[in-house]
């Protein structure tokens, strides 16, 4: 059969006046891939990739352009072309085949067809063979291209490979001839010759970059606006002259397509710390600025351990610029544990980039609710459509803000799950790895993750080490064992398998060379914020215990009475939202003068509607934030909160009261006590009352049972491992009567909590026996989480040849697994209020109609934002038994963010309360946020 390209074989049709020939789309994609190589990868990155493949840079560029141009060759099959019956009928008449794919009864996508169909093509072209098909370069490259829809498919059975292209789903010889003709045409036009082959399989760290580039090139070339400008005239034929002209046009236009998307390389002008920031470096920052440049010899990992408030963020940003210059990194991703911390960091990174980053510097905010951020607020017309897409140099445009594209931006801030998704078998995980492969990754609060997340972070560090990406880890309380595991994971990725001995200093830092694997001696630095924290433990009875010890609520009231009388600001940190709500009500009843005063009594937790939580957060920052900037500190105030205050807010109190928690978290909470210098300020200016003294004070409420043993209340559930609670209690009581020196005592205490020989220090045999049992239970839970991680995450890069391991042979998982395993609330609900006259509103007062309620059509972006700002995160068990009454209206179904919401229609009772019953549970909307009760469950434990 003649090897001509049939222009009737189409590649794109949706949204077009006429079908776009497949060969045209292939050539467009090949041209874009070449530009991505030139403009998105830095010169050091290109050199590393070429060295890893064993070819010259120019040859690898041609190969990547060629491969990108072949990604949709699998569309030349009966099953795909048959989607347009009239064209397919003509093709069948001329090619002499029938629609075998329909008769086979097998779902067969064109991505799989690319994989299967290109395997014999690459073999014929001379790509290297291995011991088996699955370990051969000719199959691996075809498999890679078959993954351009975000899932890499497994190796086909040997019989399929042995039969070549002649299997039912691929069609007969006529279809094979068209695939070969298209492939040969692309090969000729990109300038790839017989010698442009690979002599061995691609390292997995290279393969994910190549596949990522192919996907991005395909997406850019598939935009309707791009194709509409490139549509050939009716009757166009794919002769040599026509193909050459189309290719030349694609090469000319591709640069603009890449530029308009905001893709490119950030540049890092060499500046001193003093030039980057408008303040003098402290001891930590000065040490990093002075000594790090002498250690950096390419990619590497920097570990910084220091208390909160020591300027770790600025140290990390300065280090990132040093490491980026040394390694040729193209950008930065600053990863944080929560959406609140990511939102707060976004502005700081933007300010840094404005002053210190050149080149392409589009900045995105990445988390599940980022689209609601004011960062992305755009003027809208009356229908909610965007009027203009104009953006500043630091604001990412629409293309980069599309799904799964954010990490491709030169600069980004966001939640750490956005990066960790790269090592889970989720759709398009290779795009995450591409986005991180040549960036500096900064991970803040590296201590804040449980065993499952820690294992994922270790695996991500392996991949980044193999890719040559620099990493900065920041932590306030990281044990030596955890530090060693993270450092060694990165070193394994770099090719150094022997374990290291990592002993972090506090405060201080150490550096790991990606080139030599050498771990530097830790640099210990002084702290300008050294202080003594007076820690007092107070035993309180758990449920059903009273008499000898006060109940928790009475203890909190007793601790606060003096402060309420004499003035000052206190934080009460509760373990659960329910306890925070009950504590707030108790204090409101006990101290009505607080409730009546402006900002005298505040409540902050996660179960408020998003807009209300933001408003409360802003009030807290104004009341308890850093002195100055027009802030007015209340003369007397109490904030009742949950763990949301540990990391996301820069708040300052005179006294902190906290439920018992693992030691690292107690230290974080203690960091909110006397956080800022208020000396010399009068009370009306935000100064501290005279009675406060010189040292921060932390009171820890220890729950005890009837025998006086520390025991987590049943209502806490599995928030904290009881083994860690008892270890923390034991260490605190050992130090009773003495303060904790920060930073001097911190590293030793954190390591002691996790010490394997902890039980040896317990005097009583019964205490040792109980602790050993609890430790065993905790170890079992840790092992279970680590086993889940091992069973879920993708394999390490070294030794990976079968790229289907990136997708677990197609067994992809839902990305929400990340947030669920983080312990975050796993569902989002929105309350709507059924008014007496039957109207349904978003507010209890009945002033805001529910957008799209009771009608079809598509909700505008503006209206979708209105809805999402009223959503509340809730545990999945609350809404597991949802029915038709809780389903979203039809107008929300077409909006991805609204589709999965649970609607809670609230009805008002005779007492004025708003509530809704679902699955035997009553969910109430109150001024203290969303609450729930089930039959037989008490509403208060005080």
C-alpha cells in the first residue's frame, strides 16, 4: 500500500467549522514541543537530560519534538475515525477495512492505540531491544506516548507484539499504513534521521519529563483558538509541499502559543541578603547567606531547623535563589501544610519575586479553593463572564490556572499535596513531576505530617534527587530520625544508597550535595528570640470523672479569671471543634463582660462558612497580630480556637492554655505566647499588662481517668496517638518546676518523645507496661499508614523501566485521598435556609437568594464563588447517607467545584434554631458554626 498521508484522517473536530487533519495536529504538537525544550527547560536541565539519555542536546531536542508529534498516531484506527460516520465510510471504502473495534466489544482508546501501534514502528526504526519487550527502548517510548492522557498503560501481551499492528482494534493493513505514513511524515519534517534513535531505555526521571512535555505540547496545540487559525482550506491534500508549508507555519507560530500560556524560565539575579530584603539578616539568615554559597555545587538539599519567628521563610527564599543559580533551576514552588498558610505565603513570595526574580515569573496559588482567592479576582460582566484577561507579570493567566497546570508556572505557592500528588498514581501525575523537576521545592513545616504523608514526602524527594531538583526543608520541631529519613531519601534519588548520620541542630541548618551525597556538618546558630517558657500542667477529669480534679471547663474558667479581671490576651487551644464551641459558650456565660466587649471573646475553627471564617481570621490578626500597622489590641480578650492557630496565623498572646497534645505541637502553640516585642508600649498602644512578667506561660490541661492516669477523652477520637500524649505528659512532669529553654531544650525534647528507649526512663513497672502497650498500638498504626503509602505510591525512579508503574497499571487513585489522609475534613457542605414563605436563601436572615436554585442552565463564575464562600468543611460521616434532599440543584451540576457539594436545607424550629436531619444525625447552624448531634449523644461534657 502506498505510504501517502491521507488528509481525511482527522484529529480534531470539537468546536471547529470542519475537521482538522490528524497530520496537521501532529506537526503543530511537534513544533510546540521544540519550543518547550528551548524555553521551559534551562540549559543545565537540558544538559542533564541529554547526558542521562546518552545523546547530544540537539539530538534529544529532535527526538522529543518527533515523539510529541507522534502522540496521536493512534487516532488512525477504525474505532476513532468511526466517530464521524460519513468520513469513516469513505476511509473504509478506500482502505478496505471494517470497524473491527466495534465487533471486538473491547474499549480501546486512541492512547492505547498509539502505544500498541508505535511499538513495531520504533522497532523498525532501530530503537534498542532488551531481554523482553517490556525492557526494550522501542516499547518504552511507545508506552510513554500512549500515556499522553495522563495514564500509562501496561505492556501488551506478547501475542499482540508478535502479531505486530495486525490486531482487530488497530484495523488492518490499510490503517497500519496510515499510521506509518503519518509517523514517517513527522519524522522527515522535524529533521530526524536514521541515527536519531535511543540506544537504551530512558531513565524514569527523564521519561516523566519527556511525557510531561508531550502532554503540555498537545494541550497547547489543541486549543480551539490555535486550530481555528490553522485550518486548511476545503479539499486540502497532504502532499509534500503542503506538509512542509504547514510545518513551517507551526514552527513560526509555536513560540507565541507558549508565551501566551505564561510558560518560561524564572531568572535569579545574584543579590546579597541585604539587597533582597529591606532589613538586616539575623543569625540564622546571615549564616545561610554567608556559608551556603561555598557548599552548593549543583542540585542539593538544605534542611533548616529553627523556632517559629526566626525568619526561616526569608532564609529559604534567599537560599532558593542561591541554589537555583547553582543548579540552573527554572522556578520555585513553596509548599505549605494548609490552605491558610499557603494563602498567607502567597503575598510574601509575590513581594520577594517582584524585587528579586527576573525573566518569566507568572505566580500561581495552588490548592483546592485557590480559585476563590482575591488573588484571582477578575472583573466580570453581568453574566459573570470575564471582561478582560489582562494580568500583571506576577499574576498567572488563565491557561496556567487551568486544572493540573499550576506547577508548570515558573513560580507557585500552595499546599504540599499539590506536590505529593506527583508520587501517587493519579491522572497526570507526570505533569506534577515535570513541574517540580527543575524547580526549587521549599517544604515548610516539614514536621507537620503523619506517617503516611511523611512516606510520600520521602518518595517525592527520591524523584527530585534523581531529577536534579534542589530542595529546601523548613521545620520548627523535626526529630533526628525524621530528618535522617528525608535526607537519605533525597540522597538515594541522587544515587547514594548508604545511610547517613544526620543530627540536626536547633536552631541551625545542614546541606546535602546532590553531586557527592556528602552531608555537611550542621551549622549551629544563635537565636535572637531565645527565651524560657514556663510550662504548667493541670490535671482535669475526662468524661465521668469529678471530685478530686476539676472538670475541664471549670479548669479553663479558673485559669482565665485573673486575666479577665486584670487585663491581657489569652489563647485557649482545644483539640476538637466541638470542645472549642462548648468552651466558647461556657466562657460567654461565665464572663458576660467579655462577650459584650469588642473582640473580647472570639471563636475560630474550621467549621464556619468560608467567608465567615476569613472574616474571623482577619479580626484575630487585627486584634492579636504584630504591633503597628494600625492594629488595636483589646485590653482584655480570649480567643478560643483549634489547631488552626498553630501554623497559619502570626498571633501573639500573653497566656496560652492548651489541651494536652504531642510535644511538638505544644511547642508550636507556646510560640504564640509573647511572640512579639511589646516593650515600651502602653496598654492602649498594644502593650502587655504589668502582671504578665518576662516569660511566656503555657498551661497544659492533662486529661486523667479515675485512677489519675493520663488518658485521651473518648470524644477526641484518633486526633492524637495516646502513646505520644503519655510520652509528652511524662516528659513535662519530669521537668515540673523548671522552664523549657527555646531553642536550647527543643531538639532534645523532640528527640526524647520519639526515642526507642523511652520506656527505660519510667520508674514504675506499671507505667512501663502501659506505655509499652500504647507504643505497640501506636507502632501498629504507624506501620499501617506506612504500608498504605507503600501500596499506594508509585515506585522509586531508579530501576523503573516499565512506565505503567507511574499509573499502577492503570489503577489510578482519587486525589482526594491526599487530603483525607492528611486528617482534613473530607466533604464540603453548604447550608441553605428555607424561609417561612418558602424562599430559599444562603443566609439565615433571608437576604441572599441561592444562585441557580430551582432552575437549570450553567452557573456563572461569579455565582459559583458566592456559593463556595458559604461552604463548610465537614467529616464525611456527617453526610455519608445523603439523599435527594441533599443533592445540588441542576444548575450546579456543570460546575466541577459545586458538583460534589452536599446541600443542607436548614429549617427553623419554634425556638429559632436552624437545623437539618440527615442519616439519623441533626446538623445545626449556630453562631458558633456548624454542629452535630446524634440520638443519645450529650451536647456538653462540661
